[in-house]
């Protein structure tokens, strides 16, 4: 399964200079948040692949303009061709507003998933906006990751963890790819493509 993952910045390659052939061979599209809803709707128009999304910390606008033809996977496990995908959007709370959570609030969201996790016997891909604590996160509160995500990584050892929020332009310390125990961690800032079956995605992400 070939996956296109996107977040944070609309890609001119896909939007301004779009050609339908650029989505050929893509089986699933996943947004990790902070993208113009019209951008997601535009992409969904030109593909038969499901377009899944979680909210970024700037996505309050989705309440008025939800991405058309796309599927919100917040706080649920979505199954596509047997692959279980868990969505938990938002960032660390740093000011009043939606799509932001304290560590305690994110932990409570995770705890509410226990029944779904039991029924599905875990999951294969974790999709978030923010990174996990001290795993490619930032030093400042707005870009600090959640410890609750580490708990999920430690317990379920899922194959992939996809996040955005930490822009690659912030500095060299922020990597596209990392690995935590058995989990491949990908910062999907702007866009990247990888194969779910790839055992060494870090060598082949494009």
C-alpha cells in the first residue's frame, strides 16, 4: 500500500502545479493537520483513494468549512484494507482555543479509546498532529510533544507513527524520519510518500 502523507504547508507541487498523474499509484492519503480545507477537498476530487485527516492546532476553520470528500478520524480507529489507523489531532495547549490539549486532556482522550483498541486488537498506524514527547518535538510549549503518545508507542508498538506540527524549516534537529523501538516515525511536513510494507522506509521516503 502506497501512502501519501501531508501536513502543515500546502504543496505547490500538488496544488499550484497539479497533474492527476501525480496521484497515480497512491492507495491512501493521510493529513496530519494545519492544511487549508479547500486543499484537502481539491485533492479528494482527483483520487479514488480515501483522504483521512486529523485536526491541527490551527484547524478551527474546519468547523465552518470541513474538507469535502474527506474522512475525519479523530478519536477513532479507521480500517482500510485491513490496516488499522488511529487518529488523535491537536497540539499542546498554549493559549485559549480549540484543537489544543493539556497533557491530562490528551491522556483522557487516549483512555476513552480503550474499548476500540480492545475490539480492534490495537492498531497499525498512529496519526497525530503533534509529535510525541522528546521524539522530534520542539523545546517551546506550543511544539512540545505528548507523553500520552509515548504510552501508545510503548504498549502497541505499531508499525508507523505519522505526525506534523514541527516544520522541517525550524532547524536541522527536526528529522523527516526516526525510529522508536519497533515504530517508524515520520514527520510528514508538506508531503511525503512511503510504502506501508517497506521494512526500511527511512531509506525510501520521498
